[in-house]
């Protein structure tokens, strides 16, 4: 019976917190970050005395938003996640997939040229 009374209380607390967030203009913004950045992020946070990931994301967003256009472009210049293609995949691509792709591309090009010639001839 104690659990039944606790559930409505917890629900009311969540509803009250949600109402307060709406009044303050707080919205949920989920950020998914590649795992390769986590050690660097923790190192920077420790060096700057930041112990909350939400805080560091808010600081970064504020800096980006309030920067001038050139600085924003510089800040956003490299946003790709580092990726290394495994050797096995690279070998497969260069030995099998790439030649097949080139052959398909050549066939498409030949087909397009042929169809454009046929269209030109049919218009005469």
C-alpha cells in the first residue's frame, strides 16, 4: 500500500518539475557523442573544474551562438568523427568493389550516350 501512495507523489513531483521547466523555458536537448571524444572531454572538464557534462555543453553552445560569423565557421570547420577503414574492408573495396563500380559506371555512361544518340536520331 505504501508503494501505491508513493507513485502518485512521484508523478506529482515530475509534473511540478515539468511545469517549472516550461515556465523557465527549459527544454530537453539530447546530445549523442562518439565514444572517441569521451576521454578528451573528461580531460578538458577536469582541467577547467567542470564536473557536469550538461554544463560544458551549454558553455560550448553559448560560445558558438554568440561568436561572430567567421569564428562560428572556424569552430564548425571540422565536425566529422575520425574513422579508420579496416584493412580487410579496404582490400575488398580495391580488389573487387572498385573495378565492378567502374564497370557499372562505364556501362551507365555508354547507355546514356546511346540513348541520347537514339533520341537525336528520332527527332530528325
